[in-house]
C-alpha cells in the first residue's frame, strides 16, 4: 500500500474555473500516521501548479522552505526534519492542478 493510500482519511475536490497558470483547484485532507512520520512525505492526487499550494498542519499554514516546513517534488509534499508531525495530526492541501 502506498503512503498516500495509507494516510488519506478524506478527500474532497472542489472544481473551479481554470486560472491562468493551472487547472482545477483541489483540496485533499490527510491524517498523520507513523508511516507518514517515517517517510516524511504524503502524495497528492495531482501535481500542483508552481507556487499554487497552501499546506496546513492542524490549521496552521506551513512554509514551502526546506529549512522550515516542506518542499514540493511533483505531487509529493516532503516535510523537513524540523516539521513537527504527530500521529493524528491533520494535513490539508489546497492547490491548483498543473496543466500538462
């Protein structure tokens, strides 16, 4: 089972008009498990358009910065070693889908 399959507790997609840099807006919600803590990542269903993502941990906005909170690699959110993840935390990702 992949990390994304193991950790997704809910998935809702909100479709909006495509913007100038991407496609539909997406929202995905994950719960933190031991697997997420060990892997330090979760997988989104789609790759976000550059700088369109808003990632929140328990409602607090995270910064896309490898020293602070996370980085993006395609559809992967990769958490820094300093990101404090605890089992049961909620990760909410809102992003505009990359147009290919």
